[in-house]
C-alpha cells in the first residue's frame, strides 16, 4: 500500500515519485573555510613534504598513462585511496604542471580553485620548480625518442628542455609518457595529459567507491568537496569526499582544440562530449553535482544537450524527495546546499529549457520536459501546447507515456475532462502494467462524481500491486530517464582512448 499511496499523492501534483537513493553536492561559503588571518590565505610555499608531493605527482602521471578508460583498474583504485589533503595538494601541483607544459620556463603561478573568490600565489624552491619543469618537458611532449635529437624547426620550449637535459632526468615510465605526449603533439593534439587525466579522474569519480573523511575544510589552496546522501526523502549522510571531479574539470579548462595554438576548451569536441557523457551519468545514477553543469555551461553556453541536462537537474531539484531531504538535513553551521526552493528551481528549469529549444527545437524530449515544468508552474495551456508538439513526432513509448500522462493533467486543469480521459487511456495502452494512469483515471472519475469508475480503476491498481508480475511504471524513474543514454555516451567517449592504448 505504501507505494500506491505515494504514487497517488505524487500524481495529483504531477511531481516526483520517491527515489531510493541519491546524492547531492554541497558547497560551503568562503567564510566557513577561511583561516584566522582575516580571510586572507597565506601564499603556499615549498613545504617540508614537497619531495613527497612531487613524488605523488609523478605517481599520478604514471597511473594516468597506465589507466584503461572505463574501468576501476589498479591505477584508478590507487589514486582513489589518497587522502583529501593529498588530493588538494595534487590539484595545486598538477595545476602548476599544466601551466608549465604550455610554458616550461614560467616562474610565477597564481591559482584559484572552484568556489574560491581570489587567486592564490604559489611558490616553490628552485630545486622543486626545476623538477616540475622536467616533468613538464615530458608531459608537454617537448622531448621524446632518444632525447638527444633537436631538429632545426625546434620551438623555444623544445630547445630549453633539450639544453637542460630533461629527458635524461626522467625514469623509464616517464620517458614512455614523454614519447606518447610527443606522438600526440605530432598528430596535432597538444593535450595528452589533459585529456587522459580527465578520463582517469572521471572514472575514479564514477566507478571507484570513494571513502570519506571527517569534515575538515582546508585553509590552504585547493578545492574541497562535500556530499550528502539522500534516502527516501531524508538526508542520511553528510561527508567530505575527494576532489576527483574538480581535478578533471581543471585539466580540461586548458585544452587546445586539435590543430589550434590557443586554449579554447569550449570549441573542443572531446571536452563537449566529456561534459555531456559525465553529466548524463551523474543524473542516471542520481549523483548530482550542480557545479559540474555550471562549468559545462560556462564553456558551452549554447549547447542544447548541456542546457537540456541543466534543465532536468533543476527540475529534479524541485521534486519533493530532494526538497524534503534538504529541509530535514542536519549539516554543519554555515553549510550552503546547491538546491534552491522548488519554485526557484522550476523557474531555472524553465529558463534552461527555453535556451535549449532556442538552440535546437527539433528534440521532442525537450518539448516534453518543458511542458512538464510549465504544468508545475501552473501554465496548463502552454504546457499542453508543448506536450502536443512532443507527441506529434515522438515514437519512443517511454516518452509518449510521460507525454500522455502530463497532457492528461494539463487537459484536466483546462476543464477538458474527455480529452484528459483519452490521454490517460493512451498511457494505459503504452504501459498496461503501470499504476499511474489508473490512479489518474480514478481521481478524474471521483472529481466528476463517477464513483463506480473511480472504484473500478482503483481495483485495477490493487490488482497490479498484488499480481503475479510486479507493476512496471516508468513514472517511478522519470527523474533519471533523461539520461538513459549515459552508457552509450561514455562508450563513445572512451573509444578513441582505448584505440590509443592499442597503438
């Protein structure tokens, strides 16, 4: 009975069914993570453990090179075991390494982590900076082969790396990495560690169970990440987690499109596909990260898929199971959840869907979800128009089912009982074993004073609940159905990298 009653309440408001388990990202404001120096963090200088930090950076480079995309292999598992403090330090050192791969002779570094308002100066001793430059010569593809050949057309960076004998300061594995980076560069792709590193870090985020540590926001440079687990509309676990997604996004921020000599990740196909695939995976697994799509839109402001997924995330955040969990969550003082009120989230979803339709109005699922949001915002006539546009061209039974359900509610609110009944009946024909259309037909009959039909439809609901086959209602998974192609997107993303390993 519990599921039946919940569904009845949900359908009455055309809102979310319960979802068993999901996670929502949490952001802490700057004030809650500042040190006691008036809000200013001291510049990061070479620390007593810098040798260990650079050794860890080399270990990460080797893991990246050996990692098989799409797997939780030993390389990914090894990196996933590092502490939050180690990962924050890696973010700093890897950020500097990325800058050095573009300009090996650079000496001044300023970094700003996600969510931080001010950039921070980074300082190294001359010994440690030299080691970073050696690693950058290899990772940047400036050395390769025997390391002793310098062509007449060598760039200033290649000459510097050659003159400082950097190739011979790399061990065998790092020389192999240097050769692969050079091979990529010679093929016109100057992004070896950026692309492969982002694949590694995303795979850790997706496929390796991540541990958690006591909440301890850092007073040093580098991002923090916090998560809350939701179960049946309740916040059950608030924790600090590793910054693997932040590392991946940082790497992709420096990508140069193939053949280009300028950093422009928003014009790169792989960056676009990476954000589409990983954002879809997050929504399919109910592992929500607002900042991920914020960054995607910053790079790809007119991409219809990114805007579509942004709208569906806001639509999900407006659902009762998320809103209830946020209201009941017990979190440290100063915590700011990346979820607004249901009304605010719906308006954001409306805006994203409008932008997505302006970019590509040919996607019927966009019209369908836009119609659902308009319905929740109490614009039934506009909702019915969008839903009919979707139903005119949509052939997928799943999407047609959603469309008929929503159209039935819209027509009810417009006072068109017969049209609403037809829409609900069409939904029954698409999924005969689903409960929601029968609940809707029962509620409609009751409002019209037809007690016999209302009881008949409820009897069908009970029979479905207790029949030999369990009820199969797509409505239960509406808030993840927009990402049902996530695995296909990931397979396509990984394919070129898997082919590269076979070379």
